[in-house]
C-alpha cells in the first residue's frame, strides 16, 4: 500500500480526472456552517470543498467535534449551510432527498416501539409506497437478520440493530449512502464484522458511500479515499488515496503498510489546525 | 446477494426474562394479579391464606369483642348486603357515578391531550399557560362542586364538569412531558425520508409521548374518580351516586351498607389501575 501525496487535493475537482473516471456524485463547494449559540457564533465547518464520485467509498475522518456530522447533515439536506452549497448530480441540495439519499445514523436509530420489520418498512410508510417485500427479504437474509423480523429493537444486540438500520436504508435503493459514525458504539469485534458486511454489500450494490468516522483504522480499511478534517472549525486537511486491494480482509489490517498509514494519518490529524492545510 | 457466514452473526440474546427481571410497573402491585402469574402453588396458597386471615380475622375480632355494627361493620355482613342488595341499593348509584366519571374523563382528557400537543410546539405559549395548568393540577376540584351546583343545577353536569377539570390537567401535564421529549435523531430520520410535520407528529412524536400519555390517563382517571365521589358527597344531587350514598348511609349509621359502597369505590380505583397497567404493557412496553 502506498501513500500517494499526488492524490491529495484541497480543492474541488482537482483530482477528479486523476483518480476516478466516474462522474461526480456529490460535491460540496465552500461549505461553511456557523451555529449561533448563547455564547456566540461557533464555526463548525469552514470552506469545505470535496468531490465524491459515483460508486466511490469515501471516509471522512476527523477528531470529535470537528464538524463531520455537520458536513454529513448538510450533504443530506437536513441542515442548511451558512455559506457554500452541496451539489447532488450537479443539482444544489436544498432539503431532504429521500429518493436519492439514504442516511445511516450514529447508533442504529431504530424506533423502539416498532419491531424489526416495521422499522425496515418505516420509510415506505413515510413515502406512502408499498414495501418492496422481495428486496427487503433479500437484504434481511444478506445481513443475517432472517428470523428476527418480529423482534423488538431492545431484544437485539447493537450489531444487529445497526444491520437493521442498514437494511432500512438500502431497501430504499438510494444512489448515495451517508453514514454518520454508524459503528462507533459497537465493540471492536462487532465493528470488524460490520465493516466486512458493509464492504460486501457495497461491492454488490456499488452505491456511493460517504462514511464519517473518528477511527483511523476503520477509515483506511473501508475507503477508496480518506478525507481528513482539521479540529474545529472543520476544514479539509488532506485526502489520502487508499491502494489496499479489494476484497479487503481483516488480515490486511495487521500488515506493516497498513499500520504505517494509520500512523501517517494520525500525525496529520494531531497536527491539526492551519498546518494540516499545508499540502506539498 | 450471498449469505453472510454464520460466524459473522451476533450472539443472539435470550428473549426469555427471568421472573425477577419482569417489569412490575411503577408500583409493584403483583399481589393483585399474582393469582394468574404465580409460579408455585405455595405462592397462590400464601396469597389466599393471607386474604382469608384478614377477612376472617377481622370478623373474629369483631365478634369476640362484641363490637356493635355502628362502630365497625362485620366483613360478612358487608359482603352479604353487597351481593344481596347489589341491584336495588348500589347498582343505580354506581351507574350515576360511572356516567359522571366517564363523561368527565372523556371531555377533560381529550381537551388536555390536544392542548398538550399544541402548547409543546410553542415554548412561548407553554410559558404563558404553565402557571394556570399547575394551579389547576394542584387545586382540589371538589372544592368547586358547591359552586358548580349553583351554576349548573342538580343533575349530573356539575360533577361531570368537576371530573373534567380534575382529570384534564393531569392528562395535560403528563402528555406535555411526553411531547416535550424530542429525539432529534429520530425526527431527522423521518425528515430524511421526506416526512411532513404531521407525519413526524404521528409516527415519531406521538409514539414517543405515548407512555407518558398513558401515565397521564391513569393519574387523571384516579383523580377523576376521587372528584366524582367527593363531589357527590359535598353537594347532594337528586340523582344520587356512590358519594351521596356514603353520606346517606353514614348519617343513618347503616355501616354495613356504608362498607359495601366503600368496597365498590375501592374496586373502581383498583380496576382503573389494573386497566391502565395492562394498556401500558400493551402499548408502551418498549419503554421497559
């Protein structure tokens, strides 16, 4: 695995032709978000520009409170930006886009008063559509949830709950999947399982995935590219292209190259601040 | 899509809960239902034995000490008049009280529930009306019954009005607590699928508030029953009612009949509790 500084790009579209020939799926341009709080304005996200291509798996990595979630919520249309914009297939996003975007939240965010099946069918109810039973059944089998459709969320482990939330999002067949630290609350073993399952589902469906995490190993393991953010206010620090071959296995994470890359990125994150913006 | 290898599956937690782990509600009143849930003959035996000891123990003490009925009625005499004279002496008055109670509760709780849903949407409105709600919750509405009699006459309506005033604010204050729970992640989930404000209310906010709404109905019902019976006691009506019977029988020192009415009122209160306990188990069990 090679760390390729030429793949880094601070600006939108700078490396579009170099890394992937695919079209840009989602693009943020000068994305800036300032929250008005009682103690004054807090800048959560500053001039963040990035291109994410069709079918690409991109991890957004940064320390806690760096604006990763703000970025993701802006991409999903749930939050308006203070300045700048988000373009989905070239169109500016002004609100939720239930047909194109699937959102997966921190923890599983299942509705505790509904059983698994009712949770998975929840988006269909909101959209007043008929649940795609065949598609749901396939996803339920693929995620190992078969036989648990009638179970309530509290009867399931954290990993199973998060699988159900992935099924809930994928059942809508969105082109873009936004994942907000989905496995942050899981133990290390379950997290590995979930990462493998996610990569398997991704290789079969080829969605565009934006995956927010603060776990460096997880980011490298999953991503085509890792976008590193600075501490608050969140700015784009560096973009790392990950050359790890696919399909990826847990064994790869024990290789010296992998560990060297973790260290490299860790230093970049810790350097933080404006220094991290200096790209050679 | 291919099958995930079984070794990737999580451990399946046991769905069985031990008897100790079972939710027994805000108050452990398993004594009331334990006849049906008791695991062993010993438990059932103990429950029956204690009930029998209380009933016949009281009877024995009253007989041995030769206590006159006007001081304390014998349990057997109370049960005798309750069963024997139920249709003639008690049922018509039970019906009057039930009408007042159910009508008042229906009116009060509906208004309370709707108001709770509205005011919690606007923090400003909530701040303005909060003192009145707290005043209504804490003021004993029985105190208003003599006044309501003068205004609304000697039929059922004054008591219905008082029951509504007693139960409505209880439903309101609890339901408002429920509606104030805003789980932003769940609302964001619904919004990400394009949910309207009404859909968010119906699919997220209302189910989230439901356990507190059920608590509000339980407390409101018990306050409503107290107000119905108490109201009948303080301001007699031509229709009667259980409260009016309590005053009537005690003034005639007919303590057997008095005891029978007390038993009916107590059974109503326990019945309300049991009813809402099971409603809560059915509709709010997710919040164990």
